[in-house]
């Protein structure tokens, strides 16, 4: 099967799988990460096949399994790619990228070894910040029933994934515990450049939110 066909088939499959998803990992999140991965790869002069394929499959575990088991994603991706007869070396690359994708806490490093992996991680992180990031964070908070803001709860800099997973967040604290840290965690020059504007936009939003909270605007 040609690379183009593999991408198209995978996009169709993922779109079907993510139908009705509302926790922030819906099809249009996948779509934006896919397009961004392609864009970054082109800018960085890297073949976009692996980044595009891994971007399409990067959230495959998140729809039906919400228990934080990070072996599910790579396994589901392998099952799909095997079913359409993709070559083993490609499957291994995609699996490895998905395994190393997620943010696990403010002080927990999640290094990505290959440039293809770095690109997908950047694309996913860019979608978590800026206007899209703000929209997704509030949608996620609504979905999980989080408090929007509680001035008595301070943001926490988590030192382990367990701690990060198990501390109830507020939506506003999530900006401080994760989203505002992402700008400095971009891998590629292209993503670093895009992140600057998105980061500034989030900060403006949080400033305004704070002013309104204090009756200063
Ligand atoms: Ni994602």
C-alpha cells in the first residue's frame, strides 16, 4: 500500500473511532495535530509520513480507556497498522512515538528520541495552548466536572505522574500546572516560533480573567 493510502485509511478509521468524543481528544483535535505535524515536518525538511501517521494515532487509547494505562495506545496502534499490512519497521517507529507522547507533570521529563517523534509531540503541545488550548481546557473541565477557579487552591508543580494524575485540578490551575510550561518544552524551531504567540495569547486571557475576578475590569 502506498504511504498516501495508509494515511487516508488511518484518517478514516480514526475519524470513525473518535465520533462523539467530547473530552478534548475529538476528531478535530486529531485533525489539527495531524495538519500541524505535516506543517512542522515540511518546515523542518523532514519526510512527513511517520509524523502524520503517528499524529493520527497518538490519542487512540483515550476514547475507550480512561485509566491512564499507557501501554494501551501503542497496542491499539499496532493492531490497526498490522490489520492494513503496514511494514514492521514503520509500526515500531509509530509505537515508540505514541509511548513517549504524553505530558506527565511539571517536573517530569518525557524525552522523545527521534525527530519524527519530536514533531508529533510539538504538534500535540501546540494544540494545547493558544485559543485552541483555552477552548479545549474549558471543554475538558466541563466534561470532567472541574471547578473553573478556586482562589484558595494553589497550582502545584507535580514531581511524579502519579501525583499529577491524582490531584484534582481546577481549570485555571491547569494553565499554571501544564499549559504555561509548554512553550519551553517545544523541540523544533518551527514549534518554538509558533508557541510564542500562543503563549502570549493565553497570558493575556489569564490576566483579563484575574482582573475580572477582582472587579478591576
Ligand atoms: Ni492529543
